[in-house]
């Protein structure tokens, strides 16, 4: 990984959050990002909406908390040591009717 990072100018990784009445990124009911997913990068840096400008929601269907939806988060970063993601912290769970699942896409390094 070190050699790959040395040869790369940026890195990319997608995370898909499948939800049922659960927020992944933006919470439209409170108009906040308080329950946004948090990521732990390969460099042990914690990343989320409040501290990383390189994460964006390509699709945020979970924001409305209505039925089955999905949110696709894209990490496009010049800090190549941040990917691949090594851990994810979910913040909107525990209510009786909530469900979620997730898929972590491959880390791509670009020269």
C-alpha cells in the first residue's frame, strides 16, 4: 500500500448505506448532520461531514427517513493515506422500526 500511495495523487472510495427510516448523512427532519456516519481512515484519522471536505453525498435518499432508500457517499481525497476506510461508525439506529445495511466499495488510487 505504501508504494501505491507514493505513486498516487488522489484516492477514491464509495460507501453505500441502505436504510429503512434511518439517516446516513443529512437529516432532513432536523436539517442537521448530527447523525452523519463517521469513518476511520487507514491513517487513523476520523472523518465525517464536520471535518472532511472530501466526502460528499452523490445520493442522499435516507435523509427523509421514509421507507427503504439508500445513500451513496463518495470520498475523493488528495490525502491518499485516508483510504481504504478501515472502520465505520453509524449514529442513527436503535429505534424499533429502523433497519440498515451497507456496502464498502473498492479503494481506487489515481496517478
